[in-house]
């Protein structure tokens, strides 16, 4: 069914690459125009993961345009509410409205137990992966309310928002917090026909997961593990015989939640996890 979000405008954070880029392209394929933001520079404490760049965001823009859709981009840190608000307002002015918010931007850092993690790593994680989600939604909601047409908000959590893993406690805490945000927004905005749901991916084939730091965490027995080295270990996390999923798998869930096919779905924690939460 083509055109599942035809004529709608979606605001997506973390859109320069990975899941965010995939969401932008998938929604554009189905008829949406895009407001895309990303920090496009290094974030302190995330040195093991290559950072997004202005060139990445420009490539996302070209991929959206190739679908015949319009896109407005901005280099914004989700910790900066004023910049987020300005980016959304500018995009709404140019594209004519707002219907969908996908609060997707996030980081991975640290790798210690909770009693050993640094205060800086804790604060950066919570400021981006939790407060940044709240600020992203806060920046977009006034435009949904002003239009009076309802809307759909999708928050990117994680299987780590539903269960715990060792050495990622600050990430787990932030992603559990995203579920609380989702539920709170869903209760408060439902009267305006604004639906709010969360998606909970397992490992995804993006730079945030496919990097040397993650590989070493999965295979500490190896000096320089490769993707093939840690795939069998990652597979133990799942019921299905996979180590990870692709960004498009998450984008299909985002598209469904954004579309009218999910018009009565709100407050849902949608897993795309290969059965990880069953283990």
C-alpha cells in the first residue's frame, strides 16, 4: 500500500545516518516530507563510535529528495532545546505543517558497571538519550496542537528499555526512562488525538552497534574481534537465529506507527527484537 503517510510532515532526530536516515527515507518513500536534524559532530565520551558529519546529513537529504519528497535539515544537538525548537519551527514554516515526530537520536558510551561509570558518562547519556527525547517532543508538540489534526509520536527506546544488561546500566536507565516519557505523553496528549508509542530494537546494523568497542565488549577474549567473531555471541541474545537486524526493520515499525493503520494504537512498546525479550 503506497502513500501510507502521503502529504504528512515528519520531524526526525538523529537523521544523518543509521536508523534515523532509514526512517527518513522510508517515510519519504510513503509520501512524507521530512524535517531532519543531527548533531553532525563529536560528542564527548563517545570516541569509540565514529560521529555523524554534515556530509552524512547532506546524503540523507539527497536520498529523501530522490524519493520525490522535500526535506529541511539542521545541525542540532538534542540537548539544546532552543535550537531544536527553531529547527522545527523553520521546517514547519517551509513544509507547511507537522504530523509525525520520531525522537530517534541517541548515543552509546561507557561500558563500566553502574558503580564504576563516570559522572560525565552518566550525565551525557541521560542528557541525550532521555532528556533529549523529551526536548525533541516538547519542540514539536506545539505544532501538532496548533494544527488540531492529531498526530503520531514515536520514541526510540531499546530492548534495554524493557530488560537489563550488564555494563550498560546508564543506557538501560535512560531507555527505561523513554518508556515513562512515552506513557506520560500518551496519557496527556490522547485527548488531542495524538498517539505516542515507543519502538524497542535489538542490536541494529548501524555505526552505534557495529563498532570496535561493542565488538570488544561482546568478545573480550579477542584482541581485535570482527563482526563475524561476535555474531555467534550476539545470536545468543535472540530466539530467532540472528545476531542483529537492519535499520529498515525498525523503519517499517516506525512507518506503521506513523500511519493511519495504527490510528487507535497508543502507549504501545513495540519490539523489533528477534525474540530477545523472551530470553
